[in-house]
C-alpha cells in the first residue's frame, strides 16, 4: 500500500510549542509551593528529632496549596491533619507545634492554625518579588518541570476512520490530545504523538465501494442515488476522478476481488492526505501514523497476541450470557473465543473472533496496544470520542493482561461539540453532506479561536461552540481576552521608550535588565495579587500534567489576564498605579518587570495550548 504505515516527525516541518526542548535538556523551574512544602517537612523532621513526634512517618500525603479563601493567607497545609493519628497527637496540638517551627522561618510572615488543625501561612513580600525574579531569570522556561523524569508516554488522539473529512468532533479530540502532549513534554515526559489509522474492516470496504461507484460516474455512467451504507459526500468524487485518470475503464473489466484493493488503497491515500491537511490547519502534527492493516499484513500480530493471552490462561472457549437491558453489539449466542476480561476489572468477558472467524475490533486493538508496549511505552493515553465510553474497561483490562500489570492506560473521553451561530444550531456542511467539517470551522474563525475554545471546558463536558461569540472582542470571549492581555503587555514596552529608552526589545535581554529593578517597590495589593498568580504557574503545570487535564492551563490564563486587565484599569483611574511613571524611572522599571512576568507566562501557557501570543491585536 502506498500510504505510510508509520511516519516519523522528521518528514514534516512544523513549529514546536514555544520553549519546547527535548527531555534530555529539561531544566526544572522554581516552584515556591514545593519550596514551602520542603519547609513544612523540615519542620516535622525537626519535631521528630526533638522527640515531639515519632521518626519515619509517611509524609507523602502532606500538601501545600492555595487556601480556598484568600483572606486566610497565601498557602495552607494539611500536615497536622494527615500526621496526627500516626504521631499519636491531636491534630490541633500537632498543628501548633509545626506552626511554631514555621514561624521561625525568614520566608514566613505569619502562621495561623485554623479549625481542627489546618495551618495557614502568609509569606513575606520578598517571597513574591523573589518569585517574580525567578520568572525573569527562567524566561520561556518558567514553569518547566522535571516531573516526568524523561518517562516515555504515548498519546494517541484523533485516529478518525479514513473515510472522509474530519468533523468538529474530531477537532476537539485533536486539540485536546495535542495540548496534552505539549503539557506533558513541558513537564519532563518524553512524548510520542500517535495517530492510529483505522484502515481495516467494513468501513474502508464501504469506502472502496463508494469510490468505485464514483469511478463509474466519472466514466459517464448515471449512478443514481448513493445506496444505503455507502458514503454519499462529494469528497469521494476525487477518488473516482483519479482512478479514471490512471486506469481509464480498465477497472470495470476486473472482478471485485481485484479492483477493491486498488480502489481501497487509493481512497485511503486521498482521505489521509485530506486528514493530514486538516490536522495541519490546526497545528497538529503526529509523530507517528500507525496502520491497523499492518497488524495482519506484516505478520499476524493479532494472532500472536491471542496466543500470548492463551498461554497466560486468559483465553477460553465459551458462551456469553444474554445482556441485561439493551442488547450489546458484540453479543452472539454461540461458543466463541473469549478474553477473560473480568479477571482484570471488566464487567464481562469479551469476544476476540466473529462468527466468520475474522477478528473483532477489540482483538486488533489489543494487538495495537501490545505494539506500544513493545516500543517501550508503559504509560499510554488514548483520547476517544464520546461514543466509546463503554469500551474503556475492556481496553484497560487487556493492557493489564498483556503487560503483566506493568503498563498503565488512561483513556480520556472527549464529549460532543454543539455548533451554534448566535445561539442557533449550525447547518450541515455542503461538502460532507452529514456534518460540519473541521476545515470549515478553522477557516471561519481561525486556528487560535478553535484551539483555545476547545480547551476551555473539561474534556468530559459537552462544549457549546458559538461562531459569533468566539469572534467577539470582549471579556466574554476568553481567547480574545487572554491574547489581548499579552498584546496589551507588549504595548506597555513600546510606550515605555520615553522613560527607559535603553530597554532591549529582545525579551530575553529585557528580562536580564528588569531582574535588577527595585521590585520591593511593588507594594500595591493588585501588584501583589499578580505576583502570587504568576507563582502558581509551575505548580499548575505539574498538576495539569499529572491529571492529564490541559483545560486547567486555559482557565489559569483567563484568570491571569483578568487580573492584569484589572490592574491596567486601576492605573487609568489612579495615575500613580500606572505601569509607566514619567518622573520615576525606577518605579517604571519595577512595574515593567511585573508586566514582563505576565507577558512571559501568558506566552508560555498559550504556547502549551498551541495558541498564538500576538504582540498586537488587529
């Protein structure tokens, strides 16, 4: 077959996310929450050394996080709550002892014990100006983490059947998977982005028959209405036209057994070229394209994995009981080859062969995931559509079986996208005939709007995408509001030339200069709030990466942009709070350092989402 089974990224030229670098070059960014966690653990260790509490207690459950109520302080820790039982102490008493140690730390301004034993900390202002200096020192690497320690992770996403153009549902999965891969890379994992080409089975046979019908039409035959079960979209006409050009009427003289492989290969080539172009329009470039057909054509890997499961005692011949409630697709009242999925957490054992002896989709999927394990991926993330929710347990059970429990599969279900225009449902595509294509959405509103809005909801929540709202220039349009925050920050530097004419235009050089500014002058509450928000970023990156939830980045960027816009507006009403003070260059430099911190983090977060960070809004 002519289309590639596995394609390496080196065959494509596409920009990497800002600040991206190989895992071997990863340097961890400062994380003030991790620093304070170390101080809490040091306090408990000191208490243990004094005999106030036992030594060697498990401290893994201790966390330091922002308090739910900002009036309670900058950070809160549950240390006393999780250690009290093993320490043989009342939580409140242990909290007071830990608080006493923390009060002696020069980074800490105030410590309060609340409720049954929570410890709230307020840090010295120098902690936050120090974190701003850390932003300036790290630049584009601020927030980068070594959390992943170079662990290989396979992220498989989109994997649409190559039977037509991609629709908006595929779009959400593509954006989610790509942003998740960016996030994991930034957090120190070695990520492979993979597209699984479903080029085997009944659907591609139907595509081949659809292509042959259009081939006959291209030769001048009146084919009438497209029969039920075939693909009616106009996009199939290209298959017929190309076949006519290359073969004339030669294929008409061949039996189906001879023309079908030819037409199927040509149709898949055309569809995959279209799919790749759709993905590129979104800025999505998989590292690998893996062909399902290769699982049986290059040696029967499906049979091999079934043999492996049989050797493990996880395959048997038997009958499945009738399903409870609504019938399930793979139920047949006959003796069949079954995978013992219930031994690995599934609700029912699963068939691996159909009544005609061919493999089930599930059998092929097991072999495919075995190929990932064979390629060194013990951590796998699959991004699936909403209609695959019932498939999760069986696939996770299979991965446990074929890896001996060593591999982990996380399946992220991406819910539906409802397309609206000013609140009204959008009509179907003229080209596809059945749905709105991904390309149409990108061409109308742009890549940035599509990517950001597809990530501005958690993946398992239904998303309303309104063509009108995502193009509004208002706070109600998150992508505009965040990008405008970055552009507004860049405009500050252009306007600061009169006060600080020697400030470099290059961001990296500018960061070095601004790091020397008198940041202790940033004593306004709004400035302090912005510095604390910036300091959340490294912790947020690690949390989002660990949870496989890139939407957290989008939410954070909106909050950061909102606080920045609010501080800008305060300066309009109160001139001494403006970022540029004509008769005070030192204060201007300090505030420019804060603006640079905001611009740096906004650009970084937007880069992780695959969204542009414009210097001007046009």
